[in-house]
C-alpha cells in the first residue's frame, strides 16, 4: 500500500481558524467576495464569501501538473458545492500548517486524496451542525448541495454563507470518522475541469516567478564558477561598480559547495540587463584546478576500467546466478548506456527576495519550498521561522526546482540589500550550465534462457556515480527493477566512480533511464526466446499476485495490474507481434515498452518511421495506464500522459546530451540542447486508463519511461539495428 499523509483531529483543530486568527493564504486575498464583507475562515483551506462563493486554498506548488486545480476539486466535492462557486488561491508555504507541500515523485494524489476530501467533509459537517442548531431539527434530517443546507420537511434552506459565522465556531470533528461521498455521488471528481490558471496563461497575465515585480525593485545576475566545485579567488569589483546602474557586487555560494566556500559573484543593478552586461567587466579568477580534471571522456574511461574489476557492491542478489547462467540453454549479453541530461525549463531559474529586520521573504517558483526554507536557514544562518515563502506558479520544473539553489542565492543577495526587493534571474546559458543534471550510467547485462525460452537468470553490472559505496543524488538503482523480484537467480551489482557534477532528479527520476536499458534488453532476450516482448513479459509475470516491495521501490508490485495494461495496450493498438521492415536503411517499425514507477503501471506501443538519412519520427503512440480506481480530472490526466510521451520522445530522439569538458557542462541554449517541437510530436497519442481496485496514484511521471524503450525497440523492428546508447540520432542509422 502507498503511504498516505493524513491529518488527525488535533491537526485539523490547529488548521481551523477562529477568533480572527490569520490564514496562511489570507495575504493572497486582496478583495473580499462582497465589498465590505470579509469571507469567513472555516479552516486553513476554506473561506466562505458573503455571496456564497468559496475560496479554496491550493497548498501544493503548481508546476504544470494540474495540482492547483485537482486538490481544490477534492475539497469542493466533499464540501458539497458547485465548481462554479469556487475560487482558488495559492497558499503560502507553511510546513506547520500544511503537510506535503511538494511537487515531485507523483506524491500529491496518493498523499492527499483522502486528507483533502476529509477537510471538505469536516467543514460540511460543521455547517450542518450549525444549520441543525439554527433550525432546531436533527442533523440527519438535513441535506446539502450547491453550497446550501436544506430541511426538506419544512422546505427551509440556508446558504453556507448564512451559516458560516456560526459554523466556524463549531468544534472540529474527528477527520478519521467524517462521512465521505461514494464515487456514485461525485459531481466534481471524475469530471473534466480546465486548469484554473489556463486563461491567465493564454492571456499572458503575470503568474510565474519571473513575472514578480515591485516598485523600486533591484535585479541580480550571477557569474558562477564554470567548473563545479571551484571557488572564487578574485574579481574586479571596482570596474563593475563603476558601470552606470550597478549598485553592488556580492560574493555568494550557489549551494554546490559547503557554506563559506563561495563559488559565484552576484551583480546587483537597477535593471537585469545592466547586471547581466556588467558580468563582462568582472574578470573573475577561479580556484578550480581540481574540478577541471573531470570530463565526459574521463568518466567513460573510468567506467571501462570498473567493468574490468569485480563489482563494488550488490543491489540485489538471490540464488546462484553464475551457476544458472552457466547451465542456460541460451545466453544473451549486451551493454547499454545513457548520458547526463538537463531539465531545460522554459522559465529560467529565478527568485525574488526581501531581507528586512533579520527576516527574509521569498517569491519563489519552488517545487519543494519547505526544503528551500531549510537550505536558506542553513546558508544564511537565520531561523526557519524568520522566512516567509510565497509560492509562484512554476514555468517548468521536472525536478530542477526541487533543489532551491536559487532561493539560497537570492537570500544571500537580498541580505546585502536590506529593505529592497531583489530579483535574481539566470540567463539561458546560466540555466543550462548550472544545473543538477540527471546522471548518466552504464549497464552490462547477461541473461539466461532454458530450452523452452523461459528466462531463468539475469545479471546486471551497473556503473554509476558515487563515493564511499553510496550513489550520489539520483544516481542509484533500486532492487525492484523488473524482472529482478520475480526471478530465483538474479544479481544486480554496482560500481561507483567519483564526479564533481551536481546531480538531481528529472521527471520520472531513475525510471527514465532504467526503463530504456532494462526493457530494451528484455526485447533482445525475448527475440532470442522466439517471442515478442508482450508475450515474453506475460511469461515472466505469471499469475496475478502481489510481490512485496523491495529497496528502492515505491510500493508492492502487482503482476495482475502489469498484465492488465499490457493486454489493454495490445488490444488498443492491434498488436500482432513484431512488425517492421527489419532491415538496415529504415522504414516502418512498431515497438512495445512497459514500466512500473511512482505507483503507476504503464504499457505503450509506438509506430515509427525511419526516414532517409536516419531521422526517426514517432507517428502514433498508444498508452494504457493503471493509476488506481479514480481518475480525478480526466482532461488533465490525459494531458499529463501525452506530455510525458512527448517529453520521452525528446529524451530519446532529439540529441539531448550534456557533455562535460574541463569540469563544466557545455550546453548553452536550445540550439545545442533541443526540446520537442510540434514537428516531433506524433499525429496522435491515444490514452486509456485501466481502473483497478486500488487507491488513486499520481500521473506526473509514470507515463514517461515506457515510451523510451518502445521507440528503441521500434527502431530495431524498422532497421534491424539494435541501438544501445541514448540518444538515438540519425548518424547511427544512416
């Protein structure tokens, strides 16, 4: 079962606001629902306007995944109001008042599906109690709907607005026992609702961190040490400060380095253009000789050396894999690898901060603002309680904005300019080079089949980045990688090498790489077994059953749910087995991919065309997914899946590689790190959900991984060439 964050009664009482206590998102509300009438605060998420409108606080960061719409939908459903009556506002970040304020790991749905509904249901129960007292009738004679409480027998109705002042004084109920609607009673959940910010985005209204503006605001550009881990030795402060419009030059720490080891210089000016241009006069000297020794070429050499040695550690070992491989009727071996890649957010990193009287306030596009609070407190040496975080909408996160380095830098800069709002803004080159990259890796596989083509043993020597026997951030591999937990003779082992490169999580972290190597290799093994991949997968999965979770896995793995999406996508696409020209030179091809991650089961089929010259175009994609028993906002769910597929196409086919030279990444803009454009998109991405008897889980990530091996397997079907390195580029197929 997935872990669900919950609120007990005491927590709800803390969040229930009476006696004029301040609401965490009250500062966001510039106007009341009716002039002169202040909305009544029911709890930390709900305010009721005098016109019977409902202001619901969206507590999690909105990064394009639709959470700012979805979480309030859950509250509104159980509050029993109409969606048209609802207005949504982003709350502040407040780890004491709200739990799980993070956009990452596809956690929001499984963690908040019950708690948000209970918050709405509890407020509804308080309103019913107030109505019963006012009307002098038993609570069980009252019904609710459209923001009203009705006593059918006497034909009396009271709006929630009329009841709110009394209801706010009612003792908070036990959240674990509040009655919830059945799915058959849903009026909001399960219906498609447009994103609450969509109209504003289309109209170009300011919503994002980059849009934040204050009168008299200052701007900062930052020059960072190119080689990760280097420090600043000297710079020409006088030359920079002599430039018109420059206010200050401040050495800072990007958070790549330990506190005190400054590795960047911020230039503060009355416009960002002045600050950015002034970097040319800075003439920094860096202490980076050790950091500059690192390069992609050196990493590849180190990996080759590690493959000649015994693995450093086991991730998963069961049975006697070497004996099983030695006795196999047929063996299949292959080496796979994938590169470092970046996030390439359309909105470059930015943050606005105001430091005053020992306190700092941020306007931050952060996916994990409470982690940002902790980082700022450490870097600046101030109490977490002295930090206020306003969450702005995020113009692309994909994991990059989990890191909060921009908050740490922004806070240091603001401290140098007390009483002034200062906006830090990366230029595109800054954003591309000063990253927390998805780490690359190498895998050496060996699989054994018996005489009937059954997989009996699998071995993987994984080479990755780490130190002291542990992976660095996002460079690890879990023991639950399919089909490990299903085999009697299995060994996943690993060797680590050191790197200076800062690494981090990228959409479907770890899974986006492991899906490619494991499910491309399984396609090779299936071919050796004389089967297509879906048939081979079915033989491995066996009868529907629950496999207990192992280290590095999000939860139990259910073979029946995996079979459900595999069978569904084969039905949707009319899968008839391997299809393709199967010859060098290109043509049409079809490929299959499956992956389980972030509690979601997804299977995908792609049709591709390999054009003259080797360029691959994905023509159509079919996707079947199982994310539980309820699709909360169907239109957004489909869009999340389609966006994941296009994202995966970009990682697979568009040359997304970050190469390191002299300790630094060498990508600078979208011309050398391309993003998918409309010409790269398939003509259709068909999405269907397989509903299962399981709590709903998230959708931001699990649909991405399977498309990568599906494309690679389709390329083999089309050309007969097995490409074992990402990205798949025309030069390798011409």
